[in-house]
C-alpha cells in the first residue's frame, strides 16, 4: 500500500493515490524503526484515521450552494424549501470555514447552540439528518476525507394521537360545507394534505373505485421497488362524496353550494378560479376548537385512518402501502392500540371464562 523512501538521511512513507503521491515524513530513524512506523501509518489509512485523500478545498458557504442545487434536482419542491431553510441556519452558525475542517466538535457546538435556542430535540435531529446527508455528499465529492460522526439527540417516543369514533362525528358536524368534503376524504384514505390539494379528477377511477396518489417526491434515486404513485381503494363514503363533487362546488367565501363550472374540473378541491387551494389550517383549527378537540394539525386525520385500521385487524404491511411509506419502520408508529381495544383483545383468549 505504501513504500519507504530515504532522502538525505530522512525516511518518508510514500502513499499512492491514483496518479498522485503523498509523502509523509517519518524522520531520521533506523530502517527497522521506519518500517514499524510505516506499518502503523498503513493501519491508520485503512481505518480512515489518516487523511490521504487529495480533498478539494471549498468553503462551507460554497458547498451549501452546491448541495442545494443537488436537492433541487433530486428532491421535491417541498423538500427543497425545508432544506434551504435549514441550510441557511447552518451557514449562519458555521460561517465560512473550509468544509474539510468539519469535525465532531463543531457539530456538537451546533447542537448545543440549538438547544440554547430552545429548539426541541426532534427538530434538531431533523436538521442533523440533513447535515449528515450533506457530509456524506461532501465525502463523495472529495471535499472531506472522513465523515464526522453526527450523533442524534434522544427523543422521548409518545403514542400517536388519533380521533375516537365519537370525536370524528363531532368534527364532521362542526366542519363548514367547504371543509367537510376534504376532511371526509383524508379520514377515509389517509392521504396527506399536500396530496389532497394536488388531487385531480383524472386521478379517480370510479369504475374500479380507486384513487391514484402521485408522489410529490423525486423517486429517481430510490430503489426499483419504490414507485412514484400508490393506489387506494375507495370505500362507499369517499365514492359518494367524490361523485357529489363532480357536479357541485362549495364557494369557500360564501359557503354556498353551486354547480361546478368547466374551469373547476381539474383539481377536485380548488379555488373559485379553478387554481389549487392553499392552506386549510385556519378552517381546520376552528372546526377542531368547535369540536372541543385539542390537536389542530390535519395530520391527526392520517393518524386516525391508520390507527383504526390497526384496531380492526388490518396488517401493518397493507397499511404501509396505503400510506405510501417506503419503510415499514415508519408504519410501526401505528402499532399501538387504544386501552379499550387491548382490553377487548385479551377477552378473545379461548380459555377466558
């Protein structure tokens, strides 16, 4: 792996790296001692403790720009926006250091600063995951020779919150006519709100009673087993509301129900001019408060969909496919059941009296 060279009574360890060579001074020692040191250096190279790569010098600020170009090309628009915000935080903290100077202590200092800013561990970990990916690419792009360790902070796992059947009824009764069809679709399909607002009439197969959900993520760099769409079967509730929406439109301002116009026939849920709707957070929060339910995030509808499937005996692999999770480990958060469901389960033992 390396050769020993003697120049002017000084031994050198010469390592070949492609067409170039790197010389490391051993010193004015005996040949026997030089051979021992050479073996030690070779061992350090094999464990990546010795920097022998001809890394290219780039300041962290420049590297961030290259990374964001990579994200823009390989990930979704929403992912790019999230990561651009986080990368801005990195640039503010690490400033314009050389990327090759990155080390474990710098990362620990960043974690400490974010903790001092009262940022929750879960949020800091999401930032660290991005930083870890950046450093992996930095190694791949020859900007660093060794990837520093990015240790995540401990996060206390909490059971996923979901709505009971009674809470679902209260919520639907307190939704406006404009909001209610959206809540019904999310509750009965488990789709994310970003998927809901992208939903088009062409994505619905009423004969097969199926909805095609197109992924908002770039899947070009994923495994062949992961597709950029998933199919969800429609139950009677979803079928009925979507058929009704073909001919009817609820004005978000007046809440009047009118005939749907031709320019409103692309997006199922759209603005009066036919363009894609924005956020429904304000309407959803008001409906939840009227229903006296604390949680105000639409994601609770997705949790409710998955949790009730689990409690009714649907296996996790099927739920994984319905939710569009690329990993079963993500779906495992739904492997919880309500206390009453667990109580009913033990009563099913054949020897119970």
